[in-house]
């Protein structure tokens, strides 16, 4: 037997330098010469080759359970794999334990090829054809390759994300909840049936509910990013702190829209916060920015809007006049451009490259996408050579991620969801607002091209006495001496202001004509 020769390590090292076809030819010649079964010899030599590679990478050089380096050889298994036993805890293991290669029979080159095709968005059908025609992988089908690809995507998604520093831009984007590939659809809206969607179908209640998964993203000035699926529905303070605080390495600024989650985070950690309202362009248009004929007129308008707290600003940096703010903004390149571009790439990846994905696997796909984006930043290119792919595969192996087929098949949606009480309030108040505004398409903070509900704009438009009543409810002191924009800013910091606004909006007829006109214009 070839395995009984004294120079087995040298032979294995030599075989590892060969391409798959050359490797296969040598095993075939040996099998023919010794009247041995080719499939058995091929599987044995592939196993020994992979074991040699794992040993050189230092995978499982210590006990996978207690991390002790005290181990002894414990014989070989039937397939030739060397088994070890931990002298500390008695655990039996091999180089393959808890790795993606455990129980595999595929050659190294085949794994690398599948990873390359996964990274380059090959269709499952094309992957099967290549594996059958170029690598002789018989008895392989599309389901097998899909499961194989999911193991690789999950393994990459679990690799560590980078620390972000300097100027960090953060924002959420929203991916429509999907149950692609599921035979039985599950409704996440109490009392409503989840039916299959064909083509573009508008959501019922928008991004504040369970019809969208929220993907929160952060990117620093170097281009490194962290993207996390933070749940179905709106982002909360707790989710953001839990998922992102470990990735922020003493940022100089955090840039975001007016979401109070980011404002609260910056307040807790005392980080200068650049805030740009989501409706920034609409504010300029509404106040006649395009009608200003000279630079001086535009600067006067911007100064007025800044002093009235209507446009972008910096908090937790002391009190800044407009010139100081403008200089800080320019010198530190404070904006949301990078994170907006990241959102475009992310949605292209999910909706076009992957033709949408089931939400229960969304965390894996987002992690996979993020890893590749950061790889490009680190090496100034996407992985485009066998050496690059092998480097990524070795990183997967050293991370020791073992995602089994059973894990994939039994995967269920496990994301934070709005409470049933919250969803009931959202549904009821949405119905009331639609009736009040006579706009059956109205959704709170939704993005499908219809009316967007803006809390700040609403509070600025309601009569002063209603603002005063809210201040009394929240026990805000000396509110009568504050400017309207200051009162609104304080009110927006209250944790349940959304509910108060819904209740006000139910009774409010002030925006009726305005909302109806905007709705008709957008439909």
C-alpha cells in the first residue's frame, strides 16, 4: 500500500503541489498497477492530502474543547485519518474536527473552485456543469451544490469584521422580508395571512413593522465596513449598542441621519455627532434654496436654516456657530456619501446578484458581502486569482467553522421582531391615518415612493399649544422660553414620542390637504 511507505509525508507534500487532474492521474496509475480500487484510493489520498494541509495550517494543534496542547496519538481511523486524544479532558479529535472539511471527500482544488464560483456569483446550474465536466464530480446535483455553497457563505460570514475608526458613517437600509424556497409561508403580522408575492408587491405597513429586515451599516473613512442584520422592523438603542459598540475604535465623528438611536449612542459615549436630516434636500427646496441667485444669498439662507436647527449640524462638540460648523464639516469630510454608496452595493448584491434571498439566511449573505467589501479595501482589489481564493479558504479553515447540512435544512428565522402590541398599534394607527388623510397608501416611514411620514416636520407644523401640551406631559421645564425648533428637538428625544404623534395625527386635520396632494403627485 502506498500509505505504508516510510516517506508518506514527502509523497503527500508532493501530491499537494499537483493540480487536481495530475493528482487524479497519479492515483489512477497507482491503482491500475496494484489492482486497487480507484475510488477507494482516491478518497484515501484526498483525505491524507487535506490532513497534511490542515496540519501545516496548525488547525486543531490544540484540543478543540479545552484548548490544551497536551495530546497523544490515538490510532488511525479506517479512512487513514490520524486521531488524537487530549490528556487534559479526554476529548478525541482529528485535524478535521469542527472544520468545514469534516467528513469531506472532495479534493482541495475542488473546494477552492467552488469557493471561487461562489465569490463570483456563478449560478447553481453553471457550478454543477463545471464540477461535472471539469472535475468529474459524478452523482452531484443542484441541491448538493446549493448546500455546499451555503456552507461556504456561512463560514465566511462568521469571520471577524474589522474595527472602525476615524470618521464613521452609519445608517440603516431595508430588505424586504422573504421566504424564498419555503413550502409553508409564515406570517409575522398577527391575524394576517402571508401569501406568496409575484413581482413587485407593495408592503402593507412599511419598514417600521415586520415586513422588512433592517440592515444597519457602518463605514469609516478608510472604506472598511461593518454590516449587521439588526432585526425585523425599526432599530432600537439596545440592538445598536449590542451589535456595533465592539467595532467602533474611538471614532472622531459619527455621521448619521436624524435617527435618535445614533444620537443616544453618541450621548452615552460622548462622541461628536454629525447629523444630516433625511429630508435635507426637501428642506432646501422648500425654503427657496434653488431660487437664490448668488452665493451670498445661499449662504444667508444656510445660516438662517442652521440657526433654526433645520439642516445638518454637529452635536457633542460644544456650541458652534455656522462658520465653525462649516469648517469642521469640510475639513473632516462629514457626510453620508460613503454609507449611501454602501447601501446601493448591498441592495445590488441581494436583489440582482443573488436574485433575492430568504430572510432566514440574510445574516449569512450580509456577512459574506461585508467580508468581500473589506477584502477589496485591504488588497485594493476583489479576489481574482487562485492564490487569493486559497488564502480565503485557509482563513475559513483556521477559523474552524463547521456548518452542517442539517444546520442549513433546519434553519429558522431568528431575528428580533417588534412586539405584538407594537404591531397592533402600528396597524391600527396606520388604518386611522389612511382614513384621515384619505390616502390608502399611507405608511409610516416607508420607502416605496408614497408619502413618507416625517416626525420633525409634523411637530414643526402643528399649533404651538399642542407642543406645549406635550411638554407638560413629559415634564419639560421652562419650555415657553425655548424656540420651537428646540422644543421639537427635546420632544424627539422622548422614547415613546412615536405613539404620541400617532395619537395626535389621528385627530389632526392640518396636514390633510398637503398629504393628499403629495400622495397624488407620488402615485
